[in-house]
């Protein structure tokens, strides 16, 4: 079976854009991706679109053209964009299509995400008691992890400091001003141990990717950025996930628990015929600083607890052994849910093309990894190779 290739990328800058709807931003990204691929909208044979709070993506055909194209909407929490990409690459791998689109956009109101208990099979009282506030869950989870594996608050701050420093070089990022580590640590607490600079913000933005069969990519004369693996998995027993009302009691609580991320990552490496040591650049879900830390281990890049040394030694910096979140991740870009996972892949294509400017990973990276995680325990992973 031939590889699926990404032949066009487009992005509407993340952040706040008054006067533009989420659909407007999605259409902007699609048109940019089509131009990058050198194709017109009538050539697109199918599309998968993701949005959580800004309407149905298939409505953008009113703006792009009423061609009768197959357009399927995807909603899967923070993993929606990754799920749309997974579905799109499967459509091409089936052999039925040779040119398609994955697009995601969102436009969230200011403030925390307004998750509803009924959407996650939870009783109303769970929300009435305040347990649907994600900042509280994320803080409780990282507190437990820090205690178990010796992670310091300074390491959390280093993640945020790196994010804002990288974001300063990404035109699509929202937070483009570096923030000193001292200011991050001294900022007001939101949920202990997290200060306000350690959380991402709900945001706006749009991303589109044009996918093609290898045969079609060669016909278009595009550089081959191959999608070597795309996986999406749900949680296993005893995992501790967003909106979990408790932690399951297990016989040995010192060992790492299974997670959707661990399953998706292992399957992606198997499909790609690679291991963590083969990856040159990675984008990992960082809705909060501790998420990046935990996901470094869950994706197989280091052992639990080794993150303390990795961050202090600069191993995840742009010029480090494994650059992580080169555009600043969710911390610097914000998180429009429908677009966020596709932003990671967009950034990886930029890196593999060598177009990263001040955030470009040196030595011409050849492989790139992206990981997205969402409630109530779903994860999507992609591996690209040029």
C-alpha cells in the first residue's frame, strides 16, 4: 500500500479575531492550503472537518463551492482534529480517493471551556459540584505525578518559558512575547501548582491540510511529506483521565498506568516501523505545562521522572536532542479545539520543509511526530517523514 502524502497546508492565525466567525477562519485556511497544493476546490474528492463550538464544518461549502463533495463532520473533544486527519488518510488508503482535505476550526468564548456532564456520561451533580472545571483536574493530576516521579514546579515553569520563547517566532501563535521563568513562577495561582502562565487558553483559529495518494502527489510535483502513521485510540482500564471522578485502586500503583496515549503511540511507531529515537521533532499536547511533561513519557520519549533532567539540560529546546512544541504549542497558540491537533501537523510540515524561520529545527529534520489528547481519554498520533 502506497503512502498518503500531505501536499498542501494552510492556517488562520490563532488567538482572537473579532469580526470573523470560526467558519470564516476555516475557509481562510482551506483556500491557503489549496493554493499551497496547487489545486482548486472542485478537485477535492472528500473532506473531513472538525469543530467543537463554531458550527458544522460542512457548511463551508457555501463559500468554497457547491461541488457535491463528500464532507463529513467530526467531533471528538481535543482529539477532533487528529481524528479528522486519521479519517482522511484512511479514505485515501482505501484506494477510493486520491485527493482530499482535513480541516478544523473553532471560536471559543473567553473563559474556561464549558463542558457539560451529560456529554461525558456523568450525572448533573458532578458539574454542579464544580468537578467539570478542567483546571482543577489538571492540577490534581500533575500534583499526583510530581509526587510519584519527583517533578519540580521549576520544571513546569521551564515548559511554559520554552513555549512563549518558541511562540515568539511563530506567525500563527497567539502569545508571541517571551515570559521570564521568574515571572511565570511568581504569577497568580489558578489551581495549585499551576500559575496563570501554565495553562493554555480557549482560542480561535483554523487549519487545513490537503492529502493525496503518493501517485497524485508525484503528479502535482510536490515534495513528498509522507504520513507514515496516523492512529487514534481510546482509554484502557484504570487510566486516570479528564473528568474521571476518582482514581481506580490497583495492586501496584508505582508502575505507569495504561493510557490512550500509550496505546496510540505504540501503534503509531509500529505502523511507521520506527521508534522514539528515530524522531527529529515532536509536537505534544500541552493544554497545561504538566501535560507536556507527562506526555513525553507516555509517548515513549523518556522514562517517567526523567523529564526533570531533560528540561534542565535543554533537550526539548529548538536545538536540543528532541525539540518539543516548536511553535509554542497550546500554551502559546491557545486551543481552538477543532483546529489544535491539525496545527501540530501543520507545524511539523513546516519543519520538514525547512520553513520554520527563527524556530526552525537545525540539521534538516526528516521525521516529525504529533500527539493530541482529549476528554474523556482519547488520543491521536501522527508520524511524518520526508
